[in-house]
């Protein structure tokens, strides 16, 4: 083997490893942020549900969820949000890349993967900028059915109808993929 070939070979192996290391680091960072976001949200939701039931807790999802995502985005330098194939708030609608990933998540779940563990990472272009993007599926738990299930109490229904006239985020069953956390970081 010529020395130059060996050199090129070694360089590419080295760069591939560096790239994989970086992607693993970014993925770990994204997962940490999701833990923070999801944890804070769950805490707020449970407290509000205990204090005044689902009607009271709508407030948490309506104002606190976007607020927590915004604060965490500012402090971390990532863009952090939630999205879904059937959104409640049209602001959370997926872009073309997110739509493709969400559809793949449904295929993976149908093929038997546990939704708790479904995620996806890719380095891609976003607004002309090389960007690391990461999504993680959010499964539907018991408490979620109060506001995203097939049978929603009339008083909850009424408030949701007032706040979200374009609501599509209903009719979910336990274990369905409700949506996904979606994070991006310019590289
Ligand atoms: C008390 C009612 C309520 C409960 C309980 C609730 N949600 Fe929601 N959810 C909402 C509201 C209201 C929004 C719209 C938030 C916004 O305006 O961004 C929402 C939005 C979302 C979104 C963002 C995408 C979209 O549809 O706009 C996801 C994902 C989501 N909820 C998942 C869950 C999961 C998972 C659970 C259970 C752990 C849950 N929700 C429990 C009311 C609720």
C-alpha cells in the first residue's frame, strides 16, 4: 500500500471517529435537556392536576410548557420544542424533516419497538445552516388521557375548545406516540 493511501485512510478513520464522538456528545446533551424539560413539565402537571384537576392543569400545558421550552432554549443555546402528527396548538406543527421523522417513529412502533426508546439524530441543513437535530418519541401515559384521550370530560372539552379551535390532539390510547421532543443546535 502506498504511504499516501495509508495516510488518507487513517485521516478518514480519525475524522469519522471524531464525528461519531461529537454526535454522541450532542445526543447525550439533547437527552439531558429533554430530561429537564420533561421532568419540569411532569412536575408542574401533576401539581396542577392534584390542586384542581385537568381543567386547572390545562393552564400548565397552555402557558408553562412553551415557557419552560423557551427558558431552556435560551439558557442552553439549543432550540427545544414539542411536535406531533396531530397537534393541539398549530404553532407546534412539524416542519418537513420533523414530519418524516414522526412518520418513521410510527413505522418503528408498528414494527415492535418500544416507544419509550424511539429516537433519531441527524446532521442536516436547517435554514442554510449545518445543524444537529434530535427527536425523541413521547408515549401517551395514563394522565395524558385526561386531555388527549378518546373520552374527555365536558368541562375539559369546553376549555380546550375555547383555547384550541384547531385541536387535533385527541383520541389517543395508552402507549400511542403522542408526539416528540424536537431539538436542534446549529453546528
Ligand atoms: C390538563 C390537560 C393536559 C394533559 C393532562 C396533558 N396535556 Fe398535552 N397538551 C395540552 C395542551 C393544552 C397542549 C397545547 C400546548 C401549547 O399550546 O403548546 C398540549 C400539547 C401537547 C404536546 C405538543 C404538541 C401539540 O399537540 O400541540 C405534546 C407532545 C403533549 N401535549 C403531550 C402530552 C403528554 C405525553 C401528556 C401526558 C404525560 C400530556 N400531554 C398531558 C393539555 C394536556
